[in-house]
């Protein structure tokens, strides 16, 4: 069941559906509004499939992709194979990640956040701390 506030934020995308897939870097799931998924697939479709690494990437990236809908009561059915991939037991966390929503097993999410907290200051400085760079955020 999606929280009411998240369902309201996603309301423009509800009629077009969503794509649910395995995350690349973490053992969680990624929920893409269909418009975001289509924009991403336009980029991926430009890859030369006659290069083995591109073909391998496309296969792995799209493995387990499911088109899903959120029903009228705000429920999202997560297919069994994706539940197994993300090791979802009972409680989940929905985490906004810019233009997608990550779906985590609650315990795994908390562990990942705890593990990342140690290096977050260095990461924040590296990613966001370009003082004099015109492209940096200040």
C-alpha cells in the first residue's frame, strides 16, 4: 500500500503505469513512472547491440523488468521474483530517488543507510562541493 502523500505525488503518472525493476547497485527495487522509463529506454536503445558489453548490459539492466499498475486503493503488487531479489520480508521502505522510487526491505535499507553514513561527508564534498566550478551547487 502506497502512502497517501506519495500516491498524490504520483497521480499524474498513475494512468500510464510504472516499470518495476531490480536496482543496479543495491539489493532494492526501482519504480519508474512510465514516462521516465521510456526516456531511459531511448538512451539505452542508442547503444550498439553488436558490442558484447552493450548487449550484456542491456540484458542485465532489463532482467526482471515488470510493467505494474497502482490500483484504485493505492496498492502495488510486487511480483514474487522481485520480492526474492530485494529480500523483502515484511516491512518495506519507499525512498524517493529524484525521478524514481526505491523499494527496500526495511532492515536492509536501515543497514545501507548506517553503512553509508560513515563516508557520506566525503561523498557530499566530492559530489556537491565544487567551490569555484560554474557547474557546482553552492
